[in-house]
């Protein structure tokens, strides 16, 4: 049995909340550079240059990349041979979010009730998922999810007969409808199978994979590549002002499903793509 | 293309001269208002009450900045997505609003209203909040302070970068440009 103190969890969560908001993922930066080589639109190129400059300013001045510093989504992987000591794991994560958003001068974007809508004042609660694993692993993957892109996400319960072509059509339709709203170039997470909620869960989790990495199954990798190609032919471009860089990557994942169903969820992330894994 | 320098408040002459695709640098005062502030403004109008400011000739920026560090003017301050304000925009155009800065498409009610009242819609770069903040020189709350990041604020800006997306004739860069790159 390995022991982990909640104080260490709070500290790590706090640090990551700040870091992911100030410093762009090096893989995103590399994707911007690659996009500059192929982008056909002059406006689009200027926008990518501005995004690179923005990320440099953010890092050097310790300012958020974007004012929408997101709602925290946390995927906890807890080994069954790990003992959490010193208090509640969930409270420790929320305390990390609270301290990170306060000390990092990050925007508090969470309302305590979706209908009454008063701001909780400290960006809590986050959305926390727990997975129990074998051994003594302890990991938390944290994402600061902005809602310009979250709002453009969609789900659909396809028929089994709709098949892979139905999935492709729904993803393309979702990205086309989203247009300029989710701050393209975007990252597209696609969850296929399971139940309504499972499809949403794996779509969100797929967004946290290293940018541009592919699914281990060849037919899903092919789907990712084909969707990325099709999306970048839609013409939407950076900020929806035209161009060939609409998405930086498509990450898909699947789960077994029912004989009667084919759930699909498309979860969109903006170009900031803020996430990082904490390992203790 | 040279960037066009404009000053707020905007006159009808300036608005009419701006064309979809123009890159502009805005100087003067602009006012932040997003979801919650728009709901309050429209409620005040519906109740026949005074607005906390005069919108004649003014520019509204759909934005909710992150907090300023001590000694700084503002945190990151990029645009939020504009369509959420679509149903709440016409009453402000009727009150003389001449410019809106945000990101993303607007609906036909807004575009027709812009044509009728001679107003212009600018896009700022979404997700470039740190870069945009450099052009903001002062930041004061005008109303609705309790809304925190959603308060109605007056920002004094110098050379705030934006692109004219929809002009007062209804020409729309979001329609014209992507078509050129569609394969």
C-alpha cells in the first residue's frame, strides 16, 4: 500500500491549473508552425502568427493565453493499492483548483447553479471522473475547458445501419455548423459507441491525448486521418475567416455498444487545447 | 493591406466607409458587455428604466476579462462568441449602438438591424487574450459590478486590432472568405 497526502495533490492541481493557462502545449505550438507551411489564406496566416505571438506574451508575462480560463475537468486514475491520507481526495482537488485560479489571476467562470447562475467565485466545482486501476498508480489528467468550443459540441444516437459513413457525416456537419464559433483551428474529439454518456466521456478523454497522436486500432486511425482531411477542406480556416487550417487534429475513441445503437459525440476544443497530466 | 485607424465614438460617416475585410485599429473608449450584462440591459429597457450609459455611437466588446494582477490594467481580454447576444442586440442598436466586437457569426435579425441602424460588426482574434490586452490602457466598471467578469466595463484602448466582418451593408466575411478555400 502506497500513501499519498492530500496536501501534495492540492499543490499539484494548483500548479497545473496555472501552467496550462499560461503556457501553450509545445505540441500545439509545433502544430501552428506546421499549419503556417500549408495555410493558403493570408488572413489565416496572420491569425496563426498572432496566436503564436499571443502564446509568447502569455508565457513571458505570466498571463492567461485566453480570458476564458475554463472549467476544470479532471480524470483521476487511482490504483487500488494507493491510500489517500490527510483528508478527502475530492476536496483536495477542489482546493487545488481554488488556489490555482486565485493565485494565478485566472477568471472564475463557474456558476453554482445552471439556472440561478450566480458565480461560485472560485471556479469550483470542477468536473471530476474517477477510474479505479490496478496497482499503486495515481494520476490526474486536468483540462481547462473553455466553453466557446464546448458549446459547439454535439451528440447523436445514430442507427447501426448508419455505420461509419453516418459517423463521418455527423462529425463534418458538427464542425461545419460550429464554423467560426469554437475558435478554429480546433481539436476534434469523437466518441463512438457505449451509451450516450460513455460516448461523451470518451470523446472528452480523447481530447486529452497528445495532440495529433492516433488511436491504436488501424481503422480508427484511418477514420481520424480521413476526418482531419475532410475538415480542413471545409474552408472555415483560422477563426472562421477562411483557409485550410480548420482543425489541428482529430482524436477518436470507441467503446463496445448495444446491438440497437451507435451513439456518437463530437466534443470540440479550441486551439489553446489546455491539459496536462499529474503523476504522483 | 494597411490597417485603418478609427476612433470611438463612431459616426455614421466612419461606419459607412468601413467595408467587410478591412483591418482596423480602434482607439478611444469601448464597453465590455456579455451574456449577463446584456440580459440586464434589455430587462431595464423592457421595464422602461434608464440604462447605466448612453449607447449613442458606442462600441460594445463581447468580453469578460481575466483578473488584473496588482499594478496591471487588465488580465487576458479576448472576445467571446457573439451569437449568444444575438437575441439581445436589436434593442441596443435602437439605442444608437454603432459597433460590436466579438467572434463568430451573427443571425439575420442582427444583420438586418445593423443595415437599418448603420452599425458594423468587428471580429477580434478569439484566444489571443494576452495579445489583445496590450492595447487596453484603462479599465473601469460602469455598472453591474456584482457580475464580476461579466460586469459592464469601460476600456480605454489604443490601436485595438480587429477585422470588419459584417459591414453596414450586410457584406459578411464569414460567408465570402471560407467559400474561397472550400474543396
